[in-house]
């Protein structure tokens, strides 16, 4: 996952460019992280919400684009037919997918960094992903869904 500050900058710039609010979804125990994203997004005001799996499916099914790290919500959005931007650090999208047409992948991992391990800190490969790269990927995602 990207640091919350970068997600916040993404929310702010995305709203400024497209006039669309971002929905920040969090799971159990992630509310402080989601609130940190919201604070970093100021003056943009992303919608921050916890969801059940059914609510998550509804939000993702109606989204124009879903931006997420290699995680359950990314793959669920792809399975529901939503256009996705996958952010990959120490996992390989060639192995993990999403395997759907139109998926946009952002990865800066070097081959020696592929480990599939979760860590307490951000991986160097995720930290090399820039907000501008994510914005460009989301822009192409939106154009394809128009």
C-alpha cells in the first residue's frame, strides 16, 4: 500500500482534475489510516466509509474506477467488471493479476524485490510509485470507462 499522505494527495488532485470525489473504504482497525488519508486530501473531501462485504461489492460495482494495492478489494472490483488500477510493490502482477481486460498496473518493483511478504513498513518498490503515475493510470481508466 502507498503511504496515507500519498493517497490523500491523489484524492485531492483527482478531485481537482475530474470534479469527482474519491471514496476511501476501510476495513476493521483501519479507520485511523482512512482518516489520515482524508486529512492529507484537504481541501478535497473524500467520502470515508467502513463497509460490510455486501456494501463493498455495491460500492465497487458502481465505481467508475477502483484504485488499490494488490488486495481483496482490487480483485473484487475486477471480478465485478469495474475498471481497476492495481498498485503493486513486492508482488508480481503477472502472477497475482488482475487478469481482466483494461486493468492498469502500476509497478516499480525490481525483480529481486518480489517477495510476496507483508511487512510493517512500506516496501521500497511501493515508495517508488509516484502520485503522478497513479493519477495517469486513473485518467486512462476513466477514459476507457467513458
